[in-house]
C-alpha cells in the first residue's frame, strides 16, 4: 500500500475538508478563482499520473501569473523515490530559469506535501504553496507534522490549504478503489487457474 493512499485514513464521510485547519483552509478565505484555475491544471497533471499507473498527484509551478512548469507523480516509472509531483515541477522550473532558487513563485499541488517535498519547497524559496487534499499518512503541512509552522525553520512560503480538496481526494480514492478491485481480480484469476 502506498503511503500516499488516503483511502485508509480519510474521515468516514470521505470528505477530507471535514478536518480543515481553522483559519488556514481555503473555505475560510473564500475560494479564489485564480487558485481554482491553477489547481485545476494541477488536477489535470494528476490525471496524467493516473494514466501512467501512478498515484494521481499533480503540481503546477507559477511565476508572475504564468505557468513555469508542471509535474506529476512518477516514482514507479522513473524508478525514483523522489519523483513526487512537487519535485518534478520544482526541478523543471529551476532548470528553466537556471536557478535553484524560485523566489516569488507559487506551487500548486493536489495533495498535501510530504516532509521531503516540504523541505524542497523551503530550499527553493517558494513564496506561496497551495495544496489540495489532506494526506493523513505523510502530510507535512499539518496532518502528521507541520514543517511550515516551525519557528526554527527558515521558510518563506505562505501556505493555503485544501483548495479543491474534494476533487483531489475523489481522484485519489477512485484510483485506489480501482487498484484494489484489480488486485482482487488477479487473486481470483490465480485461484481459478489452480488445478
Ligand atoms: Zn512529496
């Protein structure tokens, strides 16, 4: 089971926004159309991950209102445990601008970043992070730990949480339901083949 699988630990309603952090969730701030537009692009990236058989998570890197780079989750295809959507987008953007620092940029990602990605976001000096569904297993923006609220960590990112969270969570849940059904079919097929 992937550590990204939220299906095991989402609230019974399946609505991850039910556990919103007071004062920090998109609902409290009012959903910004601009944020929704870029998050929809990140969701489109997540669909690309799903098409490749990867856990559907997508990211979009924005500078000055323009998309600088995109990325989707692909650790299986790339044989790379670091190939999360955020890292893929950060690497592509840094290559494009010729600078490992992406000051002033915004990162949109459909799932709450893990500790590795939160660290990379901080190293890249991302100015604003907007994320979608909560990840109760590995989320490092409040679910398991909040690396953006540590006073001793020198980070620069403003964090907006749970933008289009239901859409992102539905994509993830659909993926894992489908994957479990496929696994069950394979078990049944293997049993049927036994003499
Ligand atoms: Zn990550």
